[in-house]
C-alpha cells in the first residue's frame, strides 16, 4: 500500500473553503485515492473517490494532478458540523482499507 | 433503511474475561468487515466475512480473537481472555453483495475498555 502523508490538523472558520492535501509519492498504477470522514464516537464515512483529474459530488471535490503523487480534498463553505478527522487512503480498490492518522479539521464560528 | 448497527456501544471487561461484539450489517449487505482503532491511531483491518465464511483474516491476532458471520443473526467478534492492550474501538462495516469494490458503510463502533 502506498504511504500517505497529510497534515495532522487544520483550523478554519465557517463559510470558508478547506483544502487538505495528501502526498502519496509511491502510488501504484492500480491504486485509487479515497477520502473518509470520521466524527468523534462514530465510524468513518465515505466522502469521495478518484483515480485521476477531478471528481466532484454533493459533499466535496477531489483534485488529482497528472502525476497522481498527491491529491487535494476540497470542502466548500464549511460549517461547524464539518469538524472531523479526514483520512486519505491510497490503494487498490479492494476491501482491505488502511487508515493513517488523518487530518483533524476544526471549524470555528 | 437502518445503517450498520453495533452493540454494545461500550463494553467494560476485566482482564481474563471474554468480550463479544455484535454487528448487524445494513439490509441487503452480505459482506462484513471488522476493524480495530487503537488510541491515537487509524483503523486497521482485521477480518472480512461473508455469510458462514471467513474470506480474509490476515489482520486478526493469531490468538484469542475469532469472528463469525452465521447464516442467521449478526456477525460476532469474540475476544477471549482479554488483556489491557485489547482496549480499543472496534468498528464493523458492511457492503452489498455486488463485490468487494463497493463502498463500505461503517457502524458506530464498540468501545472496549479492559480494566
């Protein structure tokens, strides 16, 4: 599995856009990039997945440059309820998910 | 449609006792996965089960841990003779029967504390 590096924590204010970058220099050809969100005392929740270029859904956008050695999760106009830990996972699209320490995003009023 | 359900949400055991953690997958899901999250760490895969079959238990400790997913009823993660190092949050996830590439839906977890 490709090793990932993401910031330990990020602070933001309500209404701002939050961008979390994940580095994965050793990403393999068959690896996908997947982001999960975890609130305190809850299980992770799938946010978005991509392979290359840009993916957008109702929750977030995922930007992946051509070399795929990094990716950026973009959360538009965050609210207090977006305070959570965000995990970047890189690996083949199979069942054995591997979570790192994640990025703790704190949104303030 | 109810999500993945786990019980109990909190479990306290003394060293040497047994812990039984239950997971009911989402309706229509036949794949179940168990993960463990130690304090200050990310979730680590333990085992993948389908009805009456263990597909991959490569993440399970070799001793004291076992898992099952019977034809009827919830999936059970069993920890015998618990030790303090077993204290963690245990999460169950499920996915539809279409294939392992489907999104996994996680339950709220069971927090095990070993005294």
